[in-house]
C-alpha cells in the first residue's frame, strides 16, 4: 500500500530480535522463587523503571497509536480536550490503589486481581465471578489487538492478514510463556522506549515538513475552522462528553485489572512512587505529540483511504524512509506490549482463580507449570481462531471492556481495601450493580446516557451506592479478617 | 504508628481532589477561553488549547513529581 524498502523490513526484524533479547535478559534476572509468584508477578521484585514503563506500555494499546491519530485527523485540536484526562491519569492510577495493592498483596500473597477480592472476604464466589468476567472481557480485547496489529502490517508491509495474525500470536505467546511476567515487563519496557522514540521522531519531522505550528493552524483553518475549536467539527465533543472523558481516562485506567497486577509486582512502595513520576513525564512527552501527529497529518495528507491510516500515512509522508522502519515499529510495540499483558492476566485468572484455589491443596511446581503453559497457549489459540474471522460483536466487546471492567470493579476494589465496613454482600452488590447498570445504559443509550454523560460516569455512582447499601444490609465480616486488613480495627 | 490503610486512603483521596482541580481547569477553562477569544492563537496553537490543556499539563507534571516524591509515604508502617 505504501512504499516499503528493505530498510523498513530490516529495522522491523531488528526490533523483533531485540524484543526476544530482552525476554532472555529478563529471564536471567529470575531468582528462582515459587513458580507461580515468579511467573505471574515477577517474584514481586520489579524495580521502578521497568515497572513504570510496563505500566504505560500496557495502558497504551494499538488504539493510542492508530485510533487516536485517526480521530485527531478527523476532529482536529478538539482531540487535545478529548484526551486531556491524561493530564492527571497517572497520578490517579498510582495514587488511588498502587501502594495499597502492593502492601495487601505482600501481606496476603495475592497473585492476581481476583485474589485480592476473594481473600478480603474469604469468598470463592467473589473470586470466581470476577475471574470469569475478567477472562471474557480480556479475551475479547486480545482478539481486537490481533486484528488491529494484523491490519497495520497488512497496510504498511503488505503482509497478508492471515500471516499477520499468526505472526502476532506466535511471537507474543512465545516470549510470554518463556518468561512470564518478568519477560513481559522487560519487553514492555523496551517497547515503551521504541514507542517514545517513534512518536518523537514522527512529530518532529511532521511539524517541520508542514512548516511549523502556525502553518498547520492556517492550513486547518482553511479546511474547516471547527478543526481549531474545543468542540471540533459537527460538535464532536460537547461539554458533557468532554467531562465524561475526563472521568474515563483516569478512572477507567485505574480500574484495569491488568494495571492493578502491576502494583503486585513492585519491589517496594518507594519504587512505585518513582515509577509514578517517570510515567507522568512519559505521558506528557507522548500524548500531546500523538494528537499533533494526527492534526498535522490532516494538513500533510488530507485525504486518506481509511481514517486508521492517519499515523502510517503521516509517517510515510514526513519521515525519511531509512527511519520509517524504526518509527513504524512504534505501533507494533504498543500492540504487542498490551497483548502480552492481557494474555498473562487471562491465563493467571484461569490457573489461579479457576483451578488452584478451587482445589483442596495448592498445585505442585510441576502441575503449576503445566497448567500455566497450557492455559497461556490455550487463550492465545482460542483468540487466534476468533481473530481469523473477527465476529461482528467484537467492537462492542472492545468498547465495553475498557470502561466496563472499571465500571464493574473500581468502586468495589477501592472500598474493599479502604473501608472496614464493606462486606461480602456489599462487594457482590457493587460488582453486579456496576456491571448491570453499565450494560443496561449501554444497550439503551449507547455512549450518551442521562444528561448526555457516558454510562461509565453513572455506573461509578450506582456501583458506589450498591456497595454502601449492600454493606449496610449485609453482615459484618469476621473481626479476624478485618484486623488483617485494617490494623487498628476493633470489633 | 499510623496503619497502612489510613495513610494510603488519605493519599488516594488527595489524588481524587487533585483530579477534580485538574478537571475544572482543563474542561471549564477550554470552553471559557474559547468563548472569550475563539480566534486567539498562542505560539501557533489555539489559545484555549494552550492555556487550558498544555499549560495545566505542565503544571500537573510538577504536581505529580511533588505527589510521588514528597507527599506519598514510603510504606514502612506495619
């Protein structure tokens, strides 16, 4: 579709080789502790740099590198307001639950997100329900990442779709099963750096090619003055939507189980604090630049075959061809780093929450290994089959799972860890209430619910209400459990 | 010594407070600046985006550095 020479292929292959190198390097750092703790949370020994970079690489998916520039190409500067929740989302993400989850995880031995809730209430039911919800939503997400990735390399390198999907599935599954969380975190860190370099190179070349910010502004004004307004063309972003997105990015981010798992892997709380600052700095370097790339693309390449080509087309138009391969690895890196983390979250939910914790005794080392490898490969394979012929409802799962996961779990998790009065009834009511109110609004109104706010905003409120009412109606938990979580608790 | 849940809860609530502050500036400011001066430009960027997105972004980077390095505890409590 675009001109791609051997230089592009060469850097691309070098990128893949480097990814495997980092997986191998990570493996050498393993300390040989308990198998599952090593495989699912990196032996709780991940330092601040790697932790920060894996956090952001997991959170930035194919959507940030393909979908967001596409939206900026269509809607202009209003996308800066659309994405503005990232001004504060790192602080909220780490500040809301980071240290608390790291502390509780160490104390109770939690390895997965469902573990955190199950142990707090000693309730297999809560563990099971959250495990199942998590597996369904994340497999949908994995399929979508396969599809997005394969479409990008189809557009850029001319690789047939089938081979693209296979390539993604096999590469990511290989290094994920090879090194578990530690390999995922280290390759994530490398991929985050590739993403950063790609974005910075692209934005510099694109703006200079267009003749500077003032020339870009004039070009946009000539095409459509609405491209320079906060609402965007045809009122793309009315104020209720802008407020909704300011809720969504920080709080839906904070509520992702794939990110909460990262806190479990921290080597110590002070490391989490440093990771927060690192990621905040990373975000300010990349996110405004991603919007600028899309906006500049509108001036450089006003007509696109498909909106999703905004990023690759701008790269091809502005970046010298010998650099293009490196830059195009950016979106690949974003997709692969998100994929590997989701794969691990799903397989850990199967092994830990579906299998091990429903047995009388825990798995032996050998059984754990077999189950872990089996379920990781299993999830990857099932998703591969779906990705070959993506089902029509896929897009619904994707839109749903991003905010739906947080609408379901964020409030119950916060209250479980911070409020001694929260009990089993309240937690279950919060999970089911958050999920059903979100689903109902979504089916009835789409993304514009009451007063034009996104269903997510209301679901957070409803879920809070359900948690509190449920807790007041239900029975208090055993003082024995409560003392473990709330040290100065007195019955 | 203060238990972990009390300290982290205070820190979490502070994060929510800062979020509210950032949101009022960013969302409120964007529309307000645009209403006052729809054609304004600062350094080649629409004025509303410069004063209400890029400026607060920089300010909240400093806030994040303070929050992470000075405000948050390092978890030595029981």
